[in-house]
C-alpha cells in the first residue's frame, strides 16, 4: 500500500533507490521495502505511458485499477497521477 508518508519519502529521494538505501533515516529505511519502491517506479512509468497516449484503452484501465489497489487513499492516487520524477 502506498501511503502519504511512503510517497513523501519517494519524492524526497527523487525516486533514487540507491540514494534512499544510502541516506535514508532508520524510519525512512524501515517505512517500506524495495519491492514497494519498485511498485511506485513501475506505476509512475505506466502512468506516463497512459498520460502520453501511448497505451491502449485496456492498458490504461489496468493501470488505473492498479493505482486504486496500491494507493492508500484517493489523495495518494491523485498525487501519483500528477507526479513526474
């Protein structure tokens, strides 16, 4: 689940997993796993494809369904849709 605090940490490190691994505080490092970090990266990549009109309608529907499944709230989903890192 992508929460506000996880997204804040992801943004703080500008999506750089190596920077997060090296410089995160203990709380930030324990906040979520590399798998969750990867979920955010993949979701942002897929959202960019959709935003640029490069995916099919079926692909866009799957991406938005995954967004709803992964985002802890509609606010997080909205932030993810507007994020370009």
